[in-house]
């Protein structure tokens, strides 16, 4: 059974998939198998035949050099660019916790290291109907995984990162580290954002990712040590 780490973000479109792909790629430097899994993907484009393209998963597969997988990298794919709970309702395809757990377990059994990417932020609703209600954090707790947070480096990140860290602490999900995405080394504000986030959360920023980066500035062994 492989070691796992869950990647969440301070919100939508802050670069979780981009950073996750670099993580998967970095772990392959250890000579181990490195895989990816995501519960639900919304906003998928269609191919020429009308089929849905799991863009995030395909990107990570390519950058991380995962190759063909015997297990699904994504359990649910929806066309609408909305929260998974709403996309599921619009398509009458509700998300099943049992299916997520089964697909996750299969993916975990196939790789030495499995990076699990969330949808949106930590309190993203996955299902919210008359039969069942649960969010991303409920699923993470059920899996018993630790989390790595991806945060944008710019204005507003102090509030978003601190609130995310406090929520994780409140519900008992371990936060192993933070990665600052879209970091500009010449920005006084972004350097101060990093310092303030570390001081206010007590959690280290383990890497800074610049625009168009092709590698993480962290040793593969250090990254691997975060997985459990």
C-alpha cells in the first residue's frame, strides 16, 4: 500500500494542479512509482466526439510521466465549471463516498506514492442533497490523510492561508506544509506574505513556485517524508 498526501488549496484557480504535477514529477526522481487521484473534476472540456476530457488529470499524467494507469485518476467528471455538488445535481450523477473510497484504495495500491488533489478549497461541497451531505474535509478525515496547502503568493493570501490552516486544525486534519505558487522573488509584498503566513500558522512554507517553473525547489526525499 502506497504512501499518500492530500493537496488542498486556499481557493479555486490558485494552481493546485500545476503544483501537484510538479510534486508527482519530483517523487519519480526517487526511482519509485508516483501516482495521482482526484475525486471530482468540473469544468471539463469535450473532445471531438463529445466525450469529457479530464483536463487536470491529463495534465498531471503528462508532466508527472505517469503513463497509462490501470485505475481511474478521476472518479467523477462534469462539464459545468461549478462546485462538484452542483455539477453532480445538474447531471443527475451524485457523488458516492463509497465509490470515492474504493477508487482511492485501488489507486493507492498501484503506486509507491499517491498524491490526492482536492477540488477548490478545503470546504468544497462534494454532495449536498436530501440523501447525503458531505464536503471535501469530511472525506479527507474519513481517509485519515494529512494535507499540503497550496496558496497564491499575492495579495489576500494571508487571510486565505490562515483561515484554511485554522479550519484544518479545528477539525483535526494535520497540515504538513504550505507551497506558495506564482511567487516573485523580487516582490517585497510576497516575501512578507510568506513570513506572515509562517508566523501566524506555525506551518513552514516548504517551497516557492515561480511562473512557468518545471521543478520544485525541494529535495525529493524531503517531499517524500511528508507522505504517510
